[in-house]
C-alpha cells in the first residue's frame, strides 16, 4: 500500500501561490531517482528557446501557418481580392498564355464587328471583356 501512496501527491498539503517571481524555483522530478530545481526565469528562457529557436520551431511555424490559412480561407473578401489580383496579373502579363489568348479573343471580337452593325447586346459583351 505504501508503494501506491508514493505515486500520488496530495495537492491540499502544498502551499499555493498566486504569482511567481523570476527567482522562484520550480521543482523538476524525473519520477525515478532525482529531483532538481530551475528558476522560473531560466525555465521560461529555455522553453522560449526550444519553442522559437530549437526543437519546437517547425511545430510552432506549422501551427501559425495552419491558423492563418484557416482564417484566410473563411474570409470571402480576401479570397476575392486574391482572385482579382491573379486575374489582373495574368491578363496584363504579355508573356502569359492567358493574356495572349485574351488579347486574341478581344482582337477578333473587335475586328469582326463593325461599328455600324453593333447592337446593344454586342456592345455589352465587348465592354465587359475590355473591363477585365
């Protein structure tokens, strides 16, 4: 029975703190043979270094990327802005095949329709394409 009791700590017997000073010691128990202590300040520095500089950096970056990506996916205004910028980039980039195709279609529409045969519907089609 005493072996089972060694595996438990009674929290009610510990002194509870409301705040921690940088010089306070934190108990580190490996659970087997030794107990050590580290100052709160050193513990925070070590945790920060491992999170932002060392072993945890890639994990931290993945969490941030995932969070940002999820938020942006749910923002319709952001999606529309990106879509419009991509379309504008492709349509204004003379080296892209999309821009080349757009220019050819626009040129064919403009050259094949004479001004005296344009109806209101024809004008609407050409003006909507030219505003892209």
